[in-house]
C-alpha cells in the first residue's frame, strides 16, 4: 500500500477516527493510504488509562492504539508516520495531495480529514513535567483515580464546570480556578455548581506554577486584581481552557468551519467540499475515543458511497 500513487481514499490523521476510517474503507474494497504527521495514536495514545472504551475495561491509551494499528495491519494497510501533508488541491477527478518532501504526489478520489485537535496548554512551569503524574486534560479519562482527593479544575467554561460537577461526586474538595472576573459557563450549570458544597470557585486568578516533584502537590496562583500569590495544595490538576483544532489543511481548502475553527460536517460526515469528509475531534464533537472511532466509520462509508455514486 505504501507505494501507491493513485488510491480511492487518502486519510489524514492516524488517531482512532483515522484508523477506523481506514479499516472500514478497506473492508469496502477501496484502496487506502493513511498519513500521520507525527506518531500514530492521536490523543488517545497520551491517555494514561482508558476505562470507557466498550469491551476493554481498563487499558493504557498507548496499548489501545497499538491494538487498533495491529487490527489495521490485518487488512494490509500500513500507516505512513512522520508524513506531513503540505497541500491538497481539488482536481476534475478528485484530489491531488502534496507531501512535505516535495517529491511525491498522490491522487485520490476522496479524502477524509482526521487531523484532530490539541488541548490548549497553560504553558507554566511544571505543566509538561507533571503530565500524567496528577496533571491531565481529561477528567473522563483520569478522573476516577482521584476519589477522595483534592483537585483543581483550571478554566471556568462549560467543560470546566462539567468536570467540576463530575469531581464533586468523588473528590473531597474541588477548586475551579478561572482567569476572568466571571466564570464563562452557561447559566444551566449555575444551580448544579451551587448545590455542591465541595466546589469552590476562585475568580480573576491565574495559575502560574504547577507544584510538585514526582507528582502534583499543588498550584501557585496569582490574583489578577491584587497581585496576591498563594499555593493551593491539590492532588490533581485538570486543565480546561479550550481545544485548538488542527485545521490548517481545512483552511487551505476553504472548508466551512465553525466559529471555533472546527470543520462543519453533516450527519454523514461530509464537509462543504464534495469528496472531502472529516471525522473525530477536528469536527468539534465529544472528544472521546469511542466517538471518534464511530465517526471515522461513518466517514469511510460516506466516502465509499460518494466514490461509487450511490449518494
């Protein structure tokens, strides 16, 4: 597969959405190439544990993605890793894909974008060093391990509020630390948050350092109005300051995007450009492995129907 210059479907991104799309496309007897600019696995590969993927009970994120890759190999599809796509052009017969090395061009009848998104980072001392050691960007993924402990949720938007409500059921204390003067969550969360005595909201405050050596021990905060600094002891830090879509190719193609920069798709995962599909986190859907895999399957079936003129 790796040497084919003309294929039915090119898939860009080898996380759960991209790998599942490749598997489904291959099962439909389509020729496939799948490219990943870094290492295969997406954000799931970074998850310390995955406990909510049906049938897996509890598995390290990297091992789950390894199983997906092994499954894909059974269908004779290899992932082109460290393969940067620099451009996609619409042609009369489909699309022309340019590679970073400038030497290879690939023709495809359809393209599925599974480029994903990345968590916005605080970019403060201790954040990178303590990732996976009490610091996470996903309450659903790592949250259950913090039962009866103290956690800080950084970010007072809807995602942060949702995470704090989740933690209030299992933790002894939950802080929401919000940079702005007012929390940005929708009013529907107000009643639920007030009903939880364990939740304390700290407004107009910046997290400046994640404290700890072998594991998270606390956060250093600075009040933006008074300049007062504090160290708040916590066992876990969950950062919810937004997602950043990897949408460079989508912008280049002029695809219709949401206000937040995610690719707009219909119920069949079709984008605004015929023959171009999108799946996974790049569409702004719920950022969960199982959801991404499902949307990858839908996108592949839709690509098949497009190529065969069935829909």
